[in-house]
C-alpha cells in the first residue's frame, strides 16, 4: 500500500490569477513556501505536483523542478481525473491531497492521516469541524485529507455531475463511503470565523501580513493570535460571508 502526496495547483484562478506565484513572503509564492515545508517534513514520501496542461502552468512546473519532485499534468476542469491519473502513474494506493492555496497548512498533522489511511480500512480520513463537516468544507485552510485511489475511481461510474469532478473528494464524504473524521484539538473550539484559505486579493493581503508575523508559530499559537485580533477576525468574517463554501 503506497501513500503519496499530491499537491493540487494551477495558475488560472478566476478570483486571483497567479496566486500561486505572487510574492507572499520574502519574494516567494505560496506554492514554493509549501513545497519547502512538505519536502523537508516528508523526505521519504513521493510528492507530486498535479497541475494542468495549460502553458501558463509551466511557471508552477519550474518551481516544482527546483525541489526535484515529480510532475503530473492533466485536465484543468476535471480535477478528479487529474488526481486519478496522477495516482495511477505513480502507483499510489492512497493519496494525501494538498490544496496549494493553504499557506498556513499544518504539515505535522499529515503524519496522522497517513497512519490512519495505511493501517485501517478507511476510504477517506480527515478532520472535522465543530459542525461535523470535513475541514475541507470550512474556511480554516489548515488541514489536508487522505483518500484511497480505489474510492476515487468509483466516482465517475456513479455520477455525471460536474461539481464532483471539480471537487475531488466531495462525492466521497457526501455518500456512503467509509469515513474517519477525526476530532480537532481543543484549541480549535470556536474557530468557525477563522479563514486561512487563499481565494481573493483580500485574503492575500491580510494573510501575507499575518504569515510574516507567525511563520515559525505552531498552529495553536497561530489560532490564539488570530482569536485575540478583532480587526483580523472581522476581515476574515467579511470574506467568509462573501465566499460561502
């Protein structure tokens, strides 16, 4: 059972084009910052950048090449197909799916997901919010998810809804699959107004300033700082209301 890390990224965001490469911290973009952390934390794991065949994404490939990780290029719109084919090409049974628009990603927690997906008969493993939803359905932007290739490959035969091809794991956790949604640490209580996913220029502006302050903080320290900053919370709440998941 081989588990690989697949990082999803593209340049063609409609809300914030080129958000992967815009200078975020010390002239580095969020993709480069994430790759630095993930390759350092998981030197033994195979890490893949899954991007599109669009020529604009050559810039992302160039960044990935700096870290000597493998590349898979596939459909821009059918992200599910991109993941399935990337996993098949590199013989992954299990996938850690990383969305590159989460610059504050809690990298150490990925170890827990890997252990759960490799040692138990789950189709899908992630953390859950206070409302019981997988964190991917929240604005937290702090956690990844683990899913089996076997489960992903069942989806095209079960639905033709475009939504499920754009959002790789949505069908899995909204239908009858074997899920393990882990409890978040207690310091995540009352964090439903925190937004650390990166979609808009407003997100980019306040997250860039925040990252410079907290880049060496633990996630617990990060949550504590945000919880005490009313101005920052108001900015986050405004973006949450504008971009409901």
